[in-house]
C-alpha cells in the first residue's frame, strides 16, 4: 500500500522538520480554505472552520512562520492581459558546473516573460515556462533573449495548446 502525504515531512524556514502528521484537522481546514480563497478575512476564516478568531489567527501565523504557507498571491488571467501563448522551452547547456548553472539562471531570470524555470534531471538541463502575446512575440523573445543566454547549446520550444490543470499541492493526496 502506498504512503499518504501525511507520512512525509517538510523542512520549515527555520530548518526544523514539520511532519504533515503534525497538521491536525483544523490546520488542514485552514489551509484548504485559504487555498480556495486567500482573501478571507480572519473572522470569515474562523467562522468557516468553527474556531475563535484569536485561535485562528495564531494558527495561521504558525503555518506562515513554519513555512508551510509561503505566501498569498493574486492569480492573473494571462489571456485577459493579452498573453495568449504559453511556451515550455527545453534548454540544454554546454556544461553542468556550478558557475555555468549560476550564470544561466541569473540571466534567465532577467527575462520578464519567464514565469518559471526548472533545473531538470534527464536529457534537458532546464525547462522554462514563458508567456507571450502571440507567436511573433515569442519569436522576438527567442531571438533577443533566449538565444543570448550564456552557455546554451540548444533550445526546443513547445507551445501549450491547452492547460488541463495548474494547481497547488492539495492536502490529502496519496503518493505511491
């Protein structure tokens, strides 16, 4: 039988181990409610989970301090802002030294259209998620930015046709 998420542990910001077993039903309810709507006021959140506002505030603060809750964000609609194209770019570098990786990462993060950049194990060194207004806009990004990144041997662009899912880690998932 596979392990459940609560069988694993997280390292908090202050380097202490937080076991997901330590998250009781109330903490899990807080996290679930905030994942659904991070704009809830403390009073609304406390009412939703049947807890006093002061206890709710203390628990949220503890979840933030431990690093389990990393932050609160407004999710923007890229299409509404004119960014109709998402591209997953696979990049291969000339080497794997710490200096090469660091130089590439530093320059890649300067490109404003880069939404995410992942160092990979496997055939490609990085996968970069990019937002562009259209194919021509991506052509400019490719020519003026990606092709000029240091230590790049090859670039392979994959255009996303449709996003099926893009979510945060849900509590209670089963892992193999």
